[in-house]
């Protein structure tokens, strides 16, 4: 039998252990892929699809988190925000965001990726523009609630679409590009906020122009998404006939990972609900996302709290932090795919976050604390993106995988709703209670990653024992198939 990946396994009699490289047997009756056509198709998919996904995620993330930059330019004053209303506005977006994530993830295949991603992009772009014309907290709250419901589909749908198109050891390289776009959104947002904060044309303030310009940029992505995103990758208009034929064979050979003919079943959702691994992933992701949303939303204010009183200086000093975050993730994400392993890179990333937060919490020197922001940023995108795709790696059956991804994102992103009430206006400028909370959450996430890795190692051992005993390869069993080996 041909295998997806070679297994570097040596007999236990030689006192060595099986590696973590996953394999699934493929039916010999399926023809070989036209390798040249496949390579050409994958290059085109990367160019035409991943770049669009990256742009969508960059702008959705920017539109959601740029409230941090807006707050440095008279936003709270103009809207008359009192007490912790700003923190509440930060959190409100996640009230609906987390609820709709699993809904969009499961609906992607039913409604069609092109329809979902184009339609939601039009709506959240309009809401971003509308934020510029909010007059009070009530207006802002309503916009943020709707924004959360519509932006909720972006990253879960992108993750699910990747599993419908690529093989497991190809996920991270692609999602790396998408999440680097998120890092760029932070840098771009800081530069844009710096430029537009000086603008007062048309009777509008700088923060209003920031929302209008960002919303218009996002709106321009909607026709691009409609034109570029196919409902099935083998039907992409930008592939030639040879490439389409190669992708159809590739999809057939990858049927054990994604079956395009699988129909929605409540049994698949129930399988996810009953799987204990999903809950460990969910709790772990909550801890991971606490770091993500703390830094991305409150970084401008945190940097200002270091002693850089100028708004412009605080905004510009966030730019190199995001550049470091993007570079570190590019390296870790690519290496994770090459090594076909996830947990060591997650532990490394979370360790960097932990060290950075400890420095921010205890160091009195401004320069040292600014260095702490950089260190925490090393793990900022690495941890959340690799963990997202680890869930996708190890769940089989399309709808079980889609619901699991959505549910884990739901729990993880609910941290965004908490952050606004932990990093409160009353704890400025150092936000020590919030930093202490994030230290605890990061430690919890590290424990979750280690437990998940050990459990998957145990399950892989059982699967290989079953294979040795002659267990058949039955893709209909999903991830319970003995031949479906988990990534560690």
C-alpha cells in the first residue's frame, strides 16, 4: 500500500520509538497523481487563493481590533464613553463572534465558500464604515455586536477550506501566510492610524477617517473574493484542464482526510461533542487567545503606558512589534509543516509569551518592558495559528472537523469578551491585573498542549498496535480509523 508519508519507525526491540509523522494508507486502485500538473496547480492555488484569504483575514482583524488605535485619537471623548464603556465595547464584538463561529464553519460546505466569504465581507465592511458615524455608546455597541456575527466566519471558514484543499502536512505553510497578514494588519493599522490621526477634513476626526478608509479597503475585497474563491478547488477558473484533472485525482487520494461527497449529519456533530480531545483543545485555545487579544487590542495603550506619552510615538512603536511577530511565526509555521509536528512549537511560542508577560509585570524600566512586548509577540501568532491547525490535523470526517474547529474557536475567542473587563481603564497604565491573568492563562495553555500531545501519543500507539494486528483501513471511521495517525 502507498502511504501519505513515510514512517520512520524502527522495531521496539531496537529500543527506539515511533516518530510522530502521520500516515494514512491509500487505495492502490486510485491512479497516481500527475505530479507536474499537481505542482503547477498547487502553485496557482497558493497565488490565487491564499493571498485572498490573507487579505480578508488582515482586514477583518484590523477592522475588529483597530479600536485600540482609535482610542488614542479622541475616540472615547467624541462618543462620550464613561467608566469602562470602552472596555465593554472591545468585548461586545465577541458576544456574537464566538456564537457564530461554529455555525459558519459547518455552513461553509452547505452554502458554498464563495457565497459565505463574499457576503459576509460586504456586510462587515459596511459596519466598519458605519462605526465612523456612531454618536454614543449605544450606537457603538450595536455595531460591534453585528460586526462580531459577520466577521466570525472568516478564520474558521479559511481553516476549513484549507482542509478541503490541502494535505495535512501542507496546512501550516498556508495558514502561516494568512496569519502573517494579521501581523501586517497590526503594523499597517499603526501606520494608518498615525497618518489619519492628523486628518480633520470634512468635519470628521482622524479616528473617523481611519474607520472609513479601512472599511472601503475591505469592501473592495468582496468582488475579488467572489471572482477568486471557487466552491470546489477542482473547478477553479484559473486552473487549466490538466491542473483540474490533477486536483481531482489528488482530492480522491485525499478522501481519507476530506470526502467531498460527505453529507451533513448530526451524528458527526455528536462525535465532536463526545470527543474529550475537543474540550482540551478548547480550554487550551482560550488560554492562547487571551495573549492574542490582550496584545493586539491593548498594545497601543500598553506602549503609551511605558512612558511614551505622544500618541503618534505610541502608534509607531507598535509597528516593529508586529513585524517581529510575523517573522517568528513564518519560521515556526514553516518548520512545523516540514517536521510534521505541532506541540514543541506551541510550547516554545507559549514560553515566549510567558516570559514577555512576566517582564511586563515586574520590570520597572521602560526599555525592559518594551523588550517584554517584543518577546511576548514572538509567540503571538505562532501559538494561535498552529493550535488552530492542530485541531484540523487530528479531527476526521468533514463535519466533525468543521464543528470542532468552530467550537474551539468559539471558546478561544470568548477570551476577547473577557479581556475588555480585565484590562480596565482603572488599571492603566500598566494593567497589572490583566498581565497577571494572562500569565496564568498562558501556563494553563502550556499544560493543555502537553496533555494533548501525550494523549495523542498514547492513541497513536494503540492505532499502530491495531494495524500490526491486521486492522483494515476504513476511512468511514473518521479519526477512529486505526490508519489515521494523529499529529503530535
